[in-house]
C-alpha cells in the first residue's frame, strides 16, 4: 500500500543561498556514504571555531538544502539534508547540533536531523519523537582566552 504525498520545497530561498546549498551537497552526499563513526569524526573537526547556530540560521540552511535538491526534500533524504544543512551553517561561521538516531514510535526507523536552541529544526514532530544515538554539538567557546 502506498501513501500519496507531495514534496514541500521551500520558496523564496535566494539564488546565492541555493547555489551554496548545491556546493555543499556534493560533500554531504560523500559524507553520507561513510560509517557513522567517520561522519562523527569529520563533523567534530569541522565544527571547531563555530558559534552555535540559532533556530533561524539552522532553518534557513535546511530550507536551502530542500530548495536545492529534490532528494534532500524527500522522505529518504534526511542524512544528506542534515549533513548539508550543518555544512551550510558552517560556511556562515555557525554550527547546529547534528543528530542521528531513531524514531521511538513504530515503525522504528533511522533518521538524521539538526537541532538548534534545544529542539529539532523543521521536523514538525513533538518533543521526544526521536531518540538521539549520535550527536555533534557546537563546542563552547573559551571565555578566558
């Protein structure tokens, strides 16, 4: 049995932002092919020196990824979408929390998403809907240096 659905592509994303999303889509897809441990290592290096992303910054990055790629906008594009959004935030000097985990209600499936200000960005699900298994959070900046 299939469920009819339509992909929701964000509108109003500036051309420069869509081009930047296309640029980070290539490394995002390459990262998505790596094992989770390697993804975490690479993202752990890339987050260095970045400020925590606000919800608006993370949502803008996620919207740009969905506007630039139909695959990222689709239901099976969560990993490249979340990786691309994190990389896009990094280009602007910020870092969201990148997460990978599972849905806690049946059917249990894997999912990847980004978080900012303590909540998932653009997922339209209630709190506690996903259980985090892997997370790459922004580093706190040293205050005494």
